[in-house]
C-alpha cells in the first residue's frame, strides 16, 4: 500500500517562527488551507541504496563508486560503521510550480506553504529512516542519525555525485544544478550509517547541532527542541 505523508502542523509552526503565542483565526485558517494544499499537490518520494564503506587516506570510499566522503565530522559520524545507506527524498516539481504561483500572488501564503512543505519533507525522511532501521535490525545492525552534504565539514559539492550514484533523476525526478542546487528544490539527501553496536542517538537540539552558529531559527530565538515538546 502506498505510504501517505502528512504535514506536522506543530513543526510547520516552528518553521514559521511561532513560539507558543496566540494565533488569529485568519492565520489558523490560512495555515489549514496551506497544509491541505501541500498534502494534495505534492508527490513525495524517496530512494535509498546501501553501500559498503572503505577507509582510505582521502576519506571514506563508497565501495563500487568513485565517491569519497571527506571530512572530520562525517568520519566521526560513521565511526564503527562498515556500511551506510544513502537517502534522497523530494516533494516533486509540483511544489516549485505552486511556490511560483503563490510568490506572485500572496507572499504570506507562499511563506506558510513553504513551511508546511519543510515539515512534509521531514516526515518523508523520518519514514525513510524508519524503514532503513527496520531493514538493518533484520541483519542485527543499528543505525546512526541522518547526516547531509553541506552539514559540518562535508562539502555540498559532493551533491551531484551523490545524486548520480543514487540515479535519482531517473528514479524520483531529482537532479542537481551546476551550483549544487537540488531540483525540485524541496528535497533532502542524507547518509545513515549502519553498525553492529547501538550508537548514542543525540536528541536533536541546538546544543548538539553543528549549525548552531549560523542557524536562522536560533538567531530568531526558535529552538529545534520545540518539536520534541509538542
């Protein structure tokens, strides 16, 4: 049966910058409208592929490819992992078309729609990760959390090669521009490590996030921990 993905409204509110303050009925109605529109027009999909890992002087090689993961942070993330799953997820091109329409007609709705879509793609990634975890458990393996290109010192420039080895353009319609921008734009890639021992999964919070110094949410006083509290 095809998986149905839903917008987490509390998560969408966090993206919008709400911190528990009262919301007018008009805003509530607009949010509900954008949630419904987002769930109706987008076509969420994802792809996962498992690779054996090999440590080299240049970093961590994905065996069977010419892709090497370079950086201290990704090495620490995959410590003790002999294999990893690459994940790519997207909401499809309908999101981009709808955003262009809304940006030309109603910027408030466009902003809310984008926040709803951010929540939705997160739900897709969470589901994909849970499927990876179930599959890993059958082999007696545990998973790490997700880690994306551009995070920490893993360069964003690896994105085109990442998508190429996942064959995402053919499989789920996801590709990368010359400037490493993913199209459709509401898309995510990530790496999930597989290991024999259960890793300590840190609860997502500002303090253990490597992006805390540049995070726009943190600058605006919005904590990523709000999702866990709702």
